[in-house]
């Protein structure tokens, strides 16, 4: 997993558990070798459970995306042309609204008291509406794709 690789890069082969045990030993808090082993095992179990929870959450998100794709496939099999093309109509209207708004706030004067409101609306339109449409049709970044593929591989390995 990506997080595990980052943590291993920071803490080395011992991981966080090994670092915590080393710190406790060096400060004199941890003197009993049996207690050292118990702490080390508990921290490793914690890291494993946390990793498993991350995989489980990603599996839930992956299943959610799959059900949305299945719904889209089912809608494309309908006879009603409006239902088949609804996503495209919605994306076209949404994109048109965003570009019209950008055009209007760029070329028409905005009253001084409304500038912050206009900025907020612009941020919302660009950050959610337009980015969602683009992500739906063109996908997400390659880094996200690599992460999704890694999670799918881990889920299948279970």
C-alpha cells in the first residue's frame, strides 16, 4: 500500500512499532524484554488493522462506483432515448452553465458587495460541477488509477 511504503521509507524496516519501542528503550521507560515484545506486537497489530480498514473503505468505494456503472449500463439499454442520453444532456447543460457564468463574471461588471459571492459561486462551479463532469467522462488522475488497481489487487488477494 502507498501509505505503508511511505511509512517504511520514513521509519525503515522496523516500521512505526519498532521506532516506538526504540524510543521507549532509549529513554529508559521500557526495560523488560517481555514488555518490549508485547508493545511491539500490539503496535504491529494496530498498523495491520488500520491497513485493513483502509482496504475495506476502498472496497466500499469501489463497489459504489461499480453500482453506478451498472446503473449507467442499464439506462443505456432502455428504449427511451431521453433516458439513454440524460447523462449527456445533464453534462452539456452543466458545462454550459459553468462557461456562461465564467463569461459573465469576466466581461460584465460585478457590484463591489457581490464580488466575494461571485468568487464563491465560481469556486463551487469549477471545483464541483465542472470537475465532476470531467472526471465522469475522462476519469481521474493516473495516480488515483494506480491506487485503485493496487487496492483491487489487495482485495482479490484476500
